[in-house]
C-alpha cells in the first residue's frame, strides 16, 4: 500500500444573509491519470436542488449532483472549471464554482492556491455597517498529501481557524482501489479551543460510491458528535441512496434514510418513480412516493406535451398530496397545488382535504424562470414561500451576460403580506446578482428592501456586496 495526494475539497462560505449555508466554492486537485470523486457542496445540503450550468471543458462528469466524479481527458493537464446553481429550500439562488487542477505526470508539488471570500453588509434607513466577513485560505498539494489552512475574520474579530489535511490510501488487491481521507480540525480563537474535528473517507467500489464521516463536536462532544455511513449507486436503470447515522460518542442509532429511483414499468414512456423512507431515533419520520412525467394523451394539442406528476408523503399526523402539471412547448409551465390530508384517528382513510397553496413555475428556453407561489393557510405560509411572514411571492430568475466564459445569474423576488395597506400587500423585495469578472473572481450583490427582518427591527433595506476569488 502506498500513500499519495489525490485531491482536496476546499470551500469558501457563500453570502448567507446571516444564515448558515453549505460550502459551495472549492478547489479539487487531480494527479495525472487519476479521477476525482468530490461533492459540489459540503455541509448541510438538505432540501437543496443542484443544476450544472457550466460543464468542464477538458473532462467529463459522472454521477448525480451534488456527488460527482471528474474524469480528465486523456493526456490533459492544467485547469478545468465547473459552475453550478444551488437552490435553497426557501427558493433562494446560490452560485458555486469548482476549480479543478489536473497535474502532469512529473508534478511532485503544485503551486500554492490562494482563496479569498467575504461580504460587506450595509443597512438603513440610517446608513450603518451591519456586519462584515473576510476569509483567506492557502492550499497546496505535496507529494503524499494536501494541506489547507483557512482563517476567518468578522466584525466580532478573529473567529475561525481551519486546518485540512487530505491523503490517499491505495492498493491493488483484489483490484486497484483508492481511498481518499480528509481530516479537518476547526478552532474557535474566541474560546480558545477546538470547535470540531471531521474525518471523511469516500471511494467507488462495485459501481457505487461509499462514504463515511466522523464528526466530533468540541463544544458538546457527547450530544452532538456522530458517525454517518452512505452508499450511492445504480443497478441497471435503478439508482439508490442510503444513509445511516449514529449519534453521540457511544454511539447510538440516529437516523436511516433510503431513496430509490427508477423507470416506470411501461415500455418507452418517460415516466419515472422515486420513493424515500426516513426513520429517526424518535421513531417513524416519513415515507414518500413520487411518480413523475406521466404523459397525458391530447389529440388536439399538436406539439404541446402535457405531463403529470404526483407525490404522496405519509407522516405520523398528516398525509400530503402534491400533484403537478407541466405543459411543454416553447416554454414549460408547472402548476403545483399544495394539498394536506390530515390523518384520522382510525388507522386508514382521510378525515378531510385541504388545499393550502398553489405554485406556478414557467421555464423558458433562454434560461429564464418565473415562479409564483401563494399560500391559503396562515399556518403554512413558510411551507409555500419559505418565510412565515409572507403568504405570496413572485420570483424571476435568469442568466447574466457572461464575462470571460463564466456564467452569471440573477434572481429577483417580491414577497407579499396579508392585511397591509401597501399595493398588493408588498412586504419585501429581494434581488441577488452573481457577476463573474473573470474565471477567478465572482462578485455578488444583494439588496433587500422593505420588511427585511422580523419586528421589532427598524431596518428598511440591507445591501450586501461579496466576492469569491480563486487564484
């Protein structure tokens, strides 16, 4: 067995409007004649939707985002890029970048990579610095391992120091295998002390990706530490994703999640199905069934295609039915009613039906997307709009004129409240623009106007300017 460096997943925080976000910017190093197994985002990506908006020019990607494998073109060495969009559960857009460094056969050590990101936030009506953050990282691959050191400063001072080491185990019995292992130590200088220790190992074996993560909490080691085991892959036309998590240092069972996907039984039809099961330490979580892309016959529709889908989710106290209708021609429109079916006291049947919201989404061939969502139930506003203060949103998203080959994107959202004296009940406007200035530098500008924070806040606007740089 020998050890050599294989790749490092390095990240910079995304502008988050004060909320914790997954890490969406990274550098991956690939030795000559090797492949890179990586994730587009690290951290909690529950509920996020990922879409590749720029594929690599000198290699191919295999897998389903966010977990991918990069295979460089034979004989290629140099820099390749991947850009992607990540949509949060509340519908807000983020743009991520992966810089892939493919080394030559004689390269024993890479040049140091400098990564920097940050944000500067102003608020009003009385113009004031609301907060700021600046982070800088230095990463380099040596012959046998890769090392990253990252420091973060905010308006509260020096708040974080992270050290990441990555090395790879290799062997040839019973066949050639590679197991990259990443160890990350995070320190909180304000304590001072250890914040967390994360060890991540992942590999591909018999057509599947296997990953194991150990998380040790330096703040609450017994209650917040965990070990997770995950397997993802395909068997023929069917894909699977299973995750088991064991919590505390003891350890004890935490949760089990199983996802299965595959084609429908009809020959040649586009219909697919998906089922997901969640069992937690507290008991049954949910069981969901999704049937998607069911063609509806229409003799007079011509080139217009009508597709139907429905998702049924069973929880302990509720059944949710989420049907949707997509009409495809030069644009694609999606009408999605939100329906709840409360569970009766008896084991089977329905005690009632409630239509608590509706969503309409239209995607044009030019990359623009329009989304309208309205909630009919005050208690479920957050489930429809992503913010419990607002019952309706109008959202427009689309591309920005690219610079230097990099894609950019914007998103504008208007939120509406019940019972206000404003026009249509307009409560808040939010605009985010991701503008690439070069391959190495991405600038983002965000502006919120109106009720930008819950009462009793007096802020009427928040302006955020941020950047991410990879050199």
